[in-house]
C-alpha cells in the first residue's frame, strides 16, 4: 500500500478543512489505498463528521452523509463522510466499507477518538468481512495477501 506524498497530504488536508462539520477523521480509500492509482485516478477521501447539537436533536432527520465530487486545487475529489452516529451503526454491521475507511494507513486528518475507534476495530471483524474481500479482490493478490495476514492475526468473531 502506498504512502501519501507530503504535497498530497497538504492538499488533501486543506480540502478536508473546508468540510462543513468537524471531522472525527479523514482517510484515503480506493485505488490510492490499494496501491494501483492510474494517472487519472480521483482521490477517494472518506471519513466521519460530527454534527452540531441542533443537527442531532429534534424532530428532523439530520443529514447523515455528505458527498462531494469536484475538482479542487487540481485534485479530482470524491469525498464521502458519515455522521458519527451513522458511522458507528455501520461499524457494528459486517461492513468492510467502514472498517477500510477507519483503518486506512493513509490518514489525512485524525483525532484521539479516531485512535480509540481504531483500537476497537479488531472486535468488529467477522468471517463475513473475509468473504467480502476474498470475492471482491481476486485480481489483486498483494492486497488479498495483506488482508489474509490481517485476518489471521485477528480473532475473527462469528
């Protein structure tokens, strides 16, 4: 898996800082995470945001997911963040999508709470996660090997 170049980190951090809500974390996903971006690959920035109190209480449903697809600072960006409540609900399901975001080594923005969630993540792995990656990544053996190694090191719950 690739590392972020300092100039990419700076540009992505600047973009993350324009988010309308405080971010619990923002990480890179997609082709850049898997280590095979093409020259025209967009940047997949994923994370969790914290809604203000008036956005959480009351009778109206909050905007749980914020999506932005645009070109910013010369970067083709696909930004998706979930409200912390929704993110935690997804984390408690056999959802590799949010575990991948949470545990991505390509961190653009982090908080102490992000580190706490990362520490809890191994308890969220199930055999269903392994099945998802076995069926979706057969053409990328290096990624599959890394995931297989990770799953072997973790105690997988049913």
